[in-house]
C-alpha cells in the first residue's frame, strides 16, 4: 500500500488526527507523513478543520 493510501485510510477511520497520530497508526516516520500531508493538502484531498489536525474532505 502506498504512503498516501495509508494516510487517507487512517484519516477516514478516525475523522481528525495529528501527523504524529497518523505516524503511530501507520507505522511510518513523521517526516514522511508531513511531506505527504503537504502534497495531499495541495491536491485538496485533505483539509485542516483546526490547527495541527487533518481530515479527509
């Protein structure tokens, strides 16, 4: 499974998560998560409902 798929799956299952929480759920490094979150945000796949939290649009 790709990194982005893992992130999206974790967000769909948990509604709102911090990057560190996504990292612990997926087992990926937080730096990798941060880079992929930036890409997903730019593509408007995810949004930030409140500071430091992410959810799927």
